């Protein structure tokens, strides 16, 4: 099934970006994304950020909590935002990394030499989509001026996904299609230090039975003002292909369909005092080519229907321009040995979707070796201009019954709100070993008063990461 992907998100991003991958982002990547059809970075598919963990570097600033932060970067590794995963859960083709306050845990002599193994289980309600993800991440300082990191990811996706067809009259049943797929992905990134710059080229590849993606990116982080200020810029491009299905399969794609996406990012972070960091970045992206989901269907009012109803493939515009503004702030409260992380994300695209994401997370140090991190995220979006439950016209007789130029009944481009509740625990097991576990609960609620409520899923995610430093 076509994955709307990014590692860890357009959504996720983050997939999650994790995708990244991420998942969770741009969405419809939730995308994630088409790679990025909605506004929320893949957050539920958070594993795509965890599995392809970004290079975490010491900020080298005089902060009592020994702050470590993610450098804001564009990443092109793709995430498994399958066509069934909600847009705001998926993965953007771009991951907007947040600045995290992490507490001072026992220090290692070479904190950037590490291997991670991660596993995440994502399960929607009532037998919908289930994704089991495994990943290995490696990072090492080769020279004082050069480090290398790479990751490989395997996703096993199964379950039932809504196809967009209307419910049986008099019921709230959701028309679904059963799907099974495996996705394999990987990326490699070099980090070159010279002067105040850290230049990071990356190449990434992702493959499943009906989708292939190759991505390249270049990011630069520039420190100045005694390393209290960091300016970041990045460029990325992905070459995606929707691949033909076997003869007789649905949909009957007989030749590859291409999609290209280009994104650029400008960001800045500032240390305000020994306990406070703020950041902001702007992302502009453009996609063209085949942006429809070949598995989604729509109903036309003027087609002489019978039982069962006859539905037709959706048709989205073949280009999309998107803009994302991301603001974040973190503050360490020394009396309670805890840190608050707040972020806001504004998303807009030429499909007509406007989305807002607000996140609050608290990091509480427990004893000498553990951090407990509860999280709440709220997301809301408007519908795409071409979204509808059904449409006028008859595509088999457009002269008499003309149809709209674009149309989609995919609930991921409808108007909805979503809520994510989560909690994570990080433990320093010993000097060279740490363990992270987390669980999240996701709820999506339609807000247009028209779309069948059964289209919108709830989901639970359980994840864990084992890290070994060497």
C-alpha cells in the first residue's frame, strides 16, 4: 500500500519523524505525508524519530542542567505513513526537530559513539492499521572534525484501512480494504565540522512493494555569539515513485507514477539564560507529480448507482505548496529539577488546509538516573478545498453531468481535531547503557458534522529504545 512517508509526522515526520518515517508530519506524509497532505508532523508514529534518532550533540553552553539539544535539520528518510494512518499521525518528508532540555545524566567519554535498537508497536482500534517497527541506529565520531551516523528500519504493516467509500445506507459502517506490507528504509549522514559550522549531507532510501523513495538533503548549523546562538538552514529533495501493482490488483496502476518534493528550512535557536532556550524555524516545501492516493475512492451523485455502490478513484491537484512555522521554548526549574517544553506549529498549504499544533511536555528528574516525561499534544486542521462526503456529476458522462476538477473523500484531508496523551521514562542503566520506554494514546475526532465518525481512529503506541555507548 502506498506509504505517505518521511522519517518521522508532514506529518510526523515526525515520523514519527519518526519520518520520519515520520510518521508522524507533514501529514498525507500525514503525510507524512502523498508525503505531506496535512499539517501535523508525524507525532504518533513517533518511532520514526526514535528509530532514526537525530544526532544529539552537546550544546556546549553554560547551562546547569547540561542541556543537550537536537540541531534543527531537514531529513529525507521516509516513514511508514501508510495510506491508512491519519494524516496528523504521519510522517513529513521533513522533520522539524524540537529543542529538548535533557537532564545531566552520568557523562561518557565519547557520548556520540553509540548504537540504538528501537521497537515500536502502533495499533488502531477495531482491527484497523497495525504497524510493528524495528530499527537500528549507529553513530560514531570518526575524527574530531567528522562524525557519521546511519540507520536501518523495518516496518510490518497490516490491518484494514478506510477507502473513502460511503457507509451502507442506514448504518455507520466504514468501508475498508485489508492490507499487508513491509517497508525497508535506511539513511546515512555525514557531519563535517569546520570553524563554527557543522555541515551535514544525507542520503536516504525506502522501499515497499508499491512505493519507492530516494532522498537527499544538506543541512548546516552555524554557531555564533559564543555558541549561545545557532542559525540553521537546510535543503532536501525526494524522488518518489508509486509502483505498478500486479495485474488485476486494485488499483490497476500499470506504470510508475512520479512525485518530487523539495523543501527548505531556516531556523534559529537562542540561549536566553542558563536555564532557558527558545527556537524558531520556517519551512517552505513544494511537491508536484502524482499526489493522489490510488487506494482512496469517492461517490458521485449523478452516476446511476446500484447495490453495491460504484465508487471512483479520487483526484487531487498535481502540485502542492506548503509553509510551516515552528516555535519552541524550554525552561529548567531548578527547585524541582524539572524542565518544561512548549511548542507551537502553524501549517498551511495550497490544498486549503490550515493546521495548528500545540504541545506541552514536562521532563522530571527522578533520583540520579531517571527522567519521567508526560506529554499532551493538541492538533486541529481545516478541510482541503476539494474534500467532500460525495460529489455531483458522473465521471462516465461528464458532458451531461460535469464533475469537480478535484475531489477526495479521504478523512485525513477533512476537518478534525486530535489529542495525544503520552508518558515516557528514560533510565541510565549503567555508565554505557540507557533505556527509554514510552506509551501514547491518540484520539481523532471529526469536526465537520458530515463525515462518518467511524472513519476517525483511536490508536495506542508502545515503544522502547536500548542505547549502548562505546
